C-alpha cells in the first residue's frame, strides 16, 4: 500500500499502511482526522485531531485499506466468510465496510467510454454509526449511460 494514497480522487480520505496492523491474529484498521490547510499538506501527528477542525481548516481522514490479489475465479460459484468485530466509541462519524470488488472492468463495459462505473462490487457490510442497530448490504453491477 502506498503511503497516503488518495481514495480514488476523493480528497477527504487517504490511505496509509501505518493505519493497518495485525495484533494477536486480528486485523486492526485505524482512522484519524486531520485538520489541514490544503490537500497538499502531509497528514501526520502534528495535524491529527480528535475534535472537529476549526474554521479555515480542511478536514481529511487517514485510514487503512486491505487489498488482495486475485483470490477467486468469478466465473465459478464461491463462498466468502468474514468475521468482524467493530469497536465503536459511541461517537458519530464511523463507517466501517467490507466489500468485494473486481479489479478489471465488466465485459459489457470495456468498450463503453461513457460507463459511469465499469466495476462490479459486493458490499457485504456497511455500517454507519448514526444508525448503530442497522447494517446495509448491496450489490453494484452496472454499466449504463445515456447517449
């Protein structure tokens, strides 16, 4: 994982290998808020904040992300099992997610330059702290455009 790799063009989030660890056999992903003057300002201890950013500062988050190489052949049936414990401190703003996403474009999208999303995605779990008793799961398989 590249250090401070931006989140596919979204300025509010960057990923860092420093935010991913395995402790006692459990994966731990840490997220931190940073108050910066610009997107170009490095994210570090000096601008990390547990409080909302003051006026005039931009809020950026640094988290971890785990990506693997090809683990299965999507043309064949498969089964995925995930066991996860989400530690929540009671504060709003948490959004852990467990997704499966292909790394190559869908067959019907490869020649479609106007496709809005040429990838398929299976969201096994998305949880938002503002609705702590509810989780979402969905499937995104699309490739559409309006001529």
